[in-house]
């Protein structure tokens, strides 16, 4: 059963020069770019992965941590973010 507590994990340094095992751990967490963030349940497995690379990540705890919208995400009206910005928030019918 997933935990109700969430963790926001942010990659704070480059993967260049890291131990290859640490790079694989960060990729398994879903972190591939600097300042990329992911939200995971607070489980012992995730905590163990974070404990392997504490120097490369920033962790925020809390049950109210919500995932951020993706760059190409679609709002409830079916418009992409690009459509909203190009047309001033409205799409032509």
C-alpha cells in the first residue's frame, strides 16, 4: 500500500563525473537533468536510493507535495500550454 506522505526530490548537481552506480540510481528515481524534480511516495526503497546520493539531491517532505505540471501538459479545456501562450489564453474554433 503506498504511503500518503510524499517526497519531492530535485537533482542539484550534474551527473558528469559521478560514480556510474550513482548515475543509475538517479536515473531510476527519474532524475536526468539539473533542477529536474520528481515526486515519489515516502517508502523505505526510495529513502534508500536517496541515502546513496545525498550530495546530488535536495529532498522536501510533506503530504501536500503535488507534482508540477509537465511542459507539454494539457489543461482541462483540452488546450496545451503552447496554445494558451500563443493565442493569449484563447484558442480559435
